[in-house]
C-alpha cells in the first residue's frame, strides 16, 4: 500500500512538472504572437513599426551618418 502512495506522488510530481514546462512554453508562444507583424499599412502596423524602430535604436542597431555623401559612400560599399 505504501508503494502505491509513493508511486502516485511521483506521478503527480511528474504531471505538475510537465504542466509547468507547458505553461512556460505557452508564454513564449504568446509573446511571439504578440510581436508578429500586423497587416501592412494598417494603423496597428504603423504603431508596431514605430515600436520596432525604437527598440532597434535603443539597442544600437542603427548606422548614423554625418552627411549625405557619407551615407552614399556607405551604401555603395
């Protein structure tokens, strides 16, 4: 009888562990869906696009130029 209780406890712990793992995976999926691009040109797309641009600027994923000539030189390189 005692072995059955231990076995049931282990099964319950396994189930809870799997549920916790699934909950974390669902959270990641929801975050990715929230970041997906809305239909191009819509108001939601413009807001999303501005948000993405702000993130890239904040993380330094931009190239800055002091002049048009410098930009053209960079584009041609």
